[in-house]
C-alpha cells in the first residue's frame, strides 16, 4: 500500500511539477528521488521521498556533494500524524496562512500583510458561526447569529484577565455561589468618569464597605439596614467642615439632625394623626418656643386671637407649692375673659361688653356712656341675681 502511495505521489509530482526530473528506487527500501530543474545537486536541488519503519519523509539535501548526509525534513507522514517542519506553513490562495508561531505548542493564522480570521461554523445556513480575529488594533470575538456564551464545563471559576493578570471573576458553587467579583478587593470600578453605567438592577441589597447596607425593605421602600449595627444616612451641603443633615435610628429612637447650621422645614410641621403626638416630653423638654403669630390649643379654637382657646379651656400653671394645676386665664362666653378658678368664689370675670351666661361667683365690670360722662360699676353674680358693689364717678 505504501508503494502504491509513493507511486501516486511520484505521478502527481511529474504532472504538477514539470520542472522536476524523476530519479529511481534504490536498494531494498523504497526511495523516490527527484531533482529540481536548473538546480545543481550540490546546490541543494536534490529531493527524495523515503519510507523507513512505516514513516514517510520528504527530505532535501543540504550537502555540498549532493548526498543526503545533511538534510532538512519539511514533511513527515506516519500512521497517526502528518508533521510539518517548524518553519513550514499551510497556505490557501496565498493569503490564509496556518503556521507554528515560533514557539512550542502554538498554532496561528498569520499573514505578514493582512489580518486573519478564524471561523467555527454551527451551520452554513444563515450562516451561523463564531469568529475570532485581530484587526491590527483590537482582538475581537463575536457570534454571527445567536448568543456568545462563555462557560466552564466543570465547577471551575471563570476569570476575565487584562495585561496578563486577573481582574474580574465569576465564582463556582463554593464562592458566592457563582458570584461575580473583582479579583482584588476595592481596586476596580464599574464605569468611570465620563463613561457611566446607565442603570443597575439589584434584587436584594447594595453593600458599601462591610457595614452600610442599602436594601429594598418592602414594596416601594428603600432602607439602610444592618442586622447588627444602627445605620445613618447623611446629605452633605459641603465636605468642608463638614456640613450635613443626618437621618438615622440609634436602636431606641429615630432622629433627624444637622451638624452645622439650622434644621429648616419648608412646609407645615404636623403629626400624621390629629392630637396624637407631642413636642418634647416630661424628661425631654423644649427649652424655648418662639412663635411668630399664633398658638392654637384644642380641636375647635376661635377664629381670631394671638392665643386661641376653645370655650372654657384655661391656661394652667403650677409651682413647687401646688400639687395640681392652677387655672390662670381662659375664655368663657362671648367677649368674656375669665381669670382664676371657675369652681371657687375667688374667680374674677372681666366682661368687655354685655356679659354672657353668668354663674354665681362671677365678677365683672360694666361701663356706660362715653368720656367725660362714662361711669363703671363692679358687679357680682350671687344666688342667681346681679349685685352692684360699687359705681365710679363720671370720667
């Protein structure tokens, strides 16, 4: 069979290379020899096909005497392999060149003039293929139709490297599992100045450092939440100082505070539910309250006045000798200011006009006329009747 192969090779050689002349078989080992036309034997123009031990080699002499004492072997054929010389190449149409790239175990598509491209087809219908190339500036891997999938078959990690060093890693079942993370802690960014990631979508949380954790706490609810440590959110006006407003919860109480300047509200400060919350407490008191125009007490206050109180509601006070509140002043009926306690005769009622509903013990001053003929009387309500205590002279 090998002799038949050699015969075919020699026949093709004669047909395809008319510039070569045929030699002969020599000895018991079949050897086909031929010489290049216009090349001297001593000048390296002598070639032979040799079969030895089941291996076919194509040899060219390099000896000055034309013998095969010193040869180069551009091609070797054995029962399991076709081997080219390290400097040889496979070339299609003079432009697509497959070579050993000057290093052990390295195969390359390489043309000194034009960029090369390798395609691996899934089907020629479409077509659909994976393409690997270098355009002279950048390396490119892309898919012609379909997704480009990078995958490990076993439970290995997948590294993304640049400059011959790992930068990003997709972990295995023991890391994450299958977490994507930088190869070095706190070194690499997503996006950069002027080239930003448009949106980030997260299912559970964003962790900054190892303690500040931003989470979705419920539907439409964003939270800073750490199961171990209390969290605080700051909004800076300036990093000089610094100057910021803070929102937090210390585990016992919620707080809003500023470290510099005033804490300013640009809208009405009101409780969520009516008459349900306090400002200050028995042990956490407001030092001073500054009101610009009105203080309203009660659920149905009058419609005018600097301090507005509902009917029969009093401002109370106590000191160290009083164990209970002492009424100071309140409003009774129309145009009636009540000073003192409504349950004792020491109450003083001052009526600025016609008294309203009077009760026993009420005191008031009533005036008639105009100056210089005005007179005033001090009156008291006693057992359902009005008694005049004293009347002034005209003034």
